[in-house]
C-alpha cells in the first residue's frame, strides 16, 4: 500500500482538490452546513481528480436529499422505542427486563445514525431543522451532546487519520502509532501493550464515555447553546432514570442501565471501528494530500448485503461517505460503482473487505502499534 500511495501522491499532488471536505473545524453548530458545502467546494481547480467524479454523482441526483426516506425511518424508530418502553412497563420489576436491553441498544444506535446524518445535512437542507433533529436524537434520546460530536466529527472528516488534526487518532485510552506508544508510561503503557485484545471489551464502556464527554464539552459552548444542550442532557438523564426506577427496583435498574449502555457502546464501536483503523495515515511532515487521495486512502469499505448495511448503518460505504458527506445514506450504495471505477481509472487503491476481515485488519494495526512495548 505505501508504494501505491506514493504513486498516487505524485500523480495527484498538483491536481487534486485542496479544500477540506468538512470546511474546517469552525462549524460547531451541529447543523452540518460546513460538511454539506464541502461536497460543492471540494472540486478545487477545473482539472482536479475529484471534479469529474462530482459531476457524475450530481448528474445521477445522488446528492439530492431523501427527506421522506428519513421521515419514515425516524418515525419507525420512535415507534419501536415506544414499544420497548411499553414492554419494560409491562414486564415490571423482574430480571426478564434485561432481555429488552439489547433491542433498546440497537434502537439507540439507529437514533445515533440519524443524529450523525443530521449533522451532515443529509436529511434536510434547512439549518434549523437539522439542528432540531440532531438535538432531539443526540441530546434528548441518547444523552450525548451533539455539539461535542459534531465538533469532533467535522475535524475528523477534514483530515481523516491525520495524527495532528484528526481527534479520532489522537492519544486517548488507545493510541494509533508507535511514536504515540513510545510515550506511554505506567498503566497506559500496559494498556497499549494489550490494546488489540482489549479493544472490544473497552467498547462496552463507550456508551457511558459518550455521555461524560458530552457533559465535559458544555463548558466550551457559548452560554446560550450551553444552556440548551445542558437542559436536554439533564432531561434525558431524568427521563431515563424515572423510567427505570418506576418500573424496577434500584438494583435491577442499575444493572439494566449498565447492560444497556454496554451493548449500545459495543454496537456503535463495531459500526465505526472498520472505517479507518489500519488504513493509511498521512505523514504530518509530508506533502499535503488532495481531497480525493485524503478521503479514499484513509477509508475502508465493508462489503455485504442488506444485513451488513443495516448493522453498520450504511456507513460501511465509508469511502463514498467521506467523499460526499452530505449524500443521503441510501445513496451511498448507488454511488459506490462510480467511485470505484473512478479510482481504478486513476490507479488509486480502493479498499474494500468483508466485515470480519475489517475487524482483523483494525486489530492487527493496534497490535503492531503496541509491539515495541511487548
């Protein structure tokens, strides 16, 4: 792969688009306006490698919003959430309620995918409507601060897998380069040494970590936005606690909440983990990659049928999503043949693998990062 990257870099360095697809990190409103405009502004010069692909995609109407498609799925998910909530009330104070933790976690993940799409302006071009959808699904339904998520996600889209600019590959509980690993000390060093085998168990904590990060981000928001975000986050916690404590004893409620959040975090982590881990990471001191190169070489698609698309929320077409972040999710599959053919014509690697293999590659990368510490 590195040799292929070098070849493509030589070919596209002067011609590829230099505009960040997400428009920079300045848009932290959660509306997705920056990401949406990136689809239009990502053409760069008239002769860029991305411009012909953009024209082909627009000619097929694949950037047009599918508000009706989203409306049906949002309504269906809300009805399903209502059904599960009713099921909890019917079962009452019994351990059998734990059986409903799994469907509730799955439905929460569906809500997270909707919030993600609202942040990218995939659902509607109306800025206010996108924000309302995002706040409702993230803050109110999930207790996850959409402003925090969008700020982080916009920066990720602008420079995926860039060690200095992508927060998703920054130093945290896990690290993504051997240089980062070499700086670890104490418990963090042990964690890095074993991070590949601990990755999936650690995802069980992600559901709670998302809530904590959202509350921590409140102090970075302007006063008015902070008040609204905080009110919705607190309302979520109040409604969630009231539901569980009304239906079951405190002990059962605590166990249900832990199991539910563990399954939710695992589901989300399994949906996002295959996308970039183990893919190319731009050299911070090297040449600046163009838009097409930056998004394609750092992303991995996961092939599969309808079940895979559903489980991964349609984001298994990660290359297409990164090239066209405002493209509605149901159009990503239709755009794939165009993108793959375009990459083949340029001699640019187009990574696609099965689901299990995608996890293997991601874990292999984490294992290799921790190798010097073993």
